[in-house]
């Protein structure tokens, strides 16, 4: 076995199946998951935790020790992968500018424990602590606290019997959720090690790997297929779960209705556009009015008209944006690109074509979302330009090789289409 994995959230069924097949040991299963896989609940401590990202369930957090990055790349082939350069719960000393490795640090402590990795460019620090997978220990008021997942009063009393002697010596102890799956002897020895580590300031090897994965539509569809092999699952299950919950459960349980109706209900008269960069930055593009749509159980096609006021230059095309100019663009659940056709608001003449290469678009309530794959193609005055190839090279650190290769394949396909047929 590679490691013990605890899995939570809307992707739990599919990921339990996948990680089991990769020889990971699944632990601390929910009753529902154990029943689906006809397993006994394994009450062993976890080495790795996989769960939905609280701020956006379209992302997954993988944290702990024993994570094999190649496995993550093989599971999430077409998604963005961000691995923290600083381990969660590691101890760092900040620079005078309140930064560390060029990341902003808050609060501005001289030394502290990393409680939030800098996935958004900012790192959060706390008071220095010695940390294991069972507990945290540090000097303080001599109190014991518990993970929110340790709710049972008898279990709290069991743990308190071990931490109270340390409290009387002026140590704070926080019990982590794994503690309830360990024996008293294991926990006692662990606390002793943590006290020694804290007093001797032996923090060099402390910390847990932290990965944040922004899921693409193709990877969610693959998770749908895996889940379908275990339990009834409609196409777009994991995407629709971001906007619906009980509706999807009811649809799959009662086998009444169709995902197509739920997909259509996500489309409003005006759609916002969420353009996600490989480093996790989200750019909100100018949205547009829906002028065409086709939706069924197997997919969707939406055409938007995006209107502009006089301001700036059209990217890649180099022509000024004038009042009344507009863009006609199609978003298709089966296509790895969008073709933007920019027209003059004065005489409706074509100003240029800009092709954005991305993962196929997802639908959320009143919003289109996709992962931008850096390379773009612009067509102006019969000239074809390939843009930002160097950016793909730079951003490939956030992409599995399968996604980089797919991006290049799409770019080559589009260039061949342009050469053979002119405008697409």
C-alpha cells in the first residue's frame, strides 16, 4: 500500500474508486462510501486528506505526506495543479518586508507556522507550534482544544487525560482529527516527541505537502464515468453538483427528469465569463447576451453577443475598440477553443478573429467557466498569428504533460483548419 487516504466531499465516490485502484489504503470512510464499496470502515489515521476546496468546490485540496505527484497528474490529466512551495505547518522566518519567497505574509510575524499556503499570493502565519498528524503543542496558557471533527464527549475526555498534565506545565495542546483513531500509547509517545521538538526547536522536517487542483470539465466528466461504475450517475453530475445538490440526488435516485433540463436552467439571458489562468488567477471577462443556445442531455452550445464601449485595443488584433463594437463567440461543451469574431458597430464589418484555446467550458448559474491554456491565435487582415507560446512554456509548471500536449494538438489543428479553409 502507498499510503492511507481520507477522502471527503462531492468527488468522494469517484476518488475512492480511483485511489483504491492505485493501491492507496482508504481510511475513515463515511458510512455511505463504505456501503457503496462493501467495505468495513477502516479507522486508521490518515496520511493524506483529499477534500473539496471550501471557497470553490470546483477545486480539490490534497494535503499530507506520502502524496505521489505523478498519481495526481494521471488522475487529473487536464486540470491545473498548484503545489505549494512552502509546506503547510512548516515554521518559517519572514523577511523584513513581511514576505517569504516573494509571497506576502500576514500577520507580519518574525517567525511562525504556515496555516494557509499562498495559493492566492498571500500566506497566513500563526504562533510557532510543534505539529504531528495527531496534535499541535506550544507554550501558552495551558489549555486543550479539539478539532471540530472531534465532537464525542467521551473521546474528548480520553484525549484530555493525556493533554491535561502538559496543560499544567504551561503547554497548549490542540488535538487533530486523526487523534481519535490512535491508541493512548501512540498519542502519549507523540506528545512527548512534540514537546521535545518544540523545546529543541527541531522544526526542519515539519510540514505537510499541499496541492490545490482546479478541475477541468473533461476531468469532471471522467470522474462521472468512474462514479457511474459504482452507483447511478448522470452525465455532468460533478459539474451540476456545483449549482444543484438535492436536484441531482433526486434525479439519480428517482430516474425522473433529465440533466438537460438542469443544464438549460443554468443559462440566463446574460452570461458572465470566468477565465481561469494556470496559476489560479481568475479573470472576469466582459459577459454577453445569449443569442443562440442548444442544450440536451449530452451537451450544450451557447452563442453570446458581447458589446463594447470605446476603450483600448483588441488583443492580438491591434485595432481600436470603438463604441458599438461587438463580439460574437460560441461556447461549446465539446470544443477546446472559442472563436471570437469582432465586428464594427458602425458598419458590421469584421475587424478580426481571436481564437482562445481552453478546456471545454463549464456551466454554472448564469456563468461560463473554463481553464485558459495560454496559447491563442489571432487573424487580422488575412494574417495569422500564434500568440503566447512562451507563456505556455512558463505556465507548464501548473499543467500535467497530458494537458500541455493536448494544448499543442488543438493549436496545430486550428492552424491546419485556417490554412485549408481560411477563416474557421
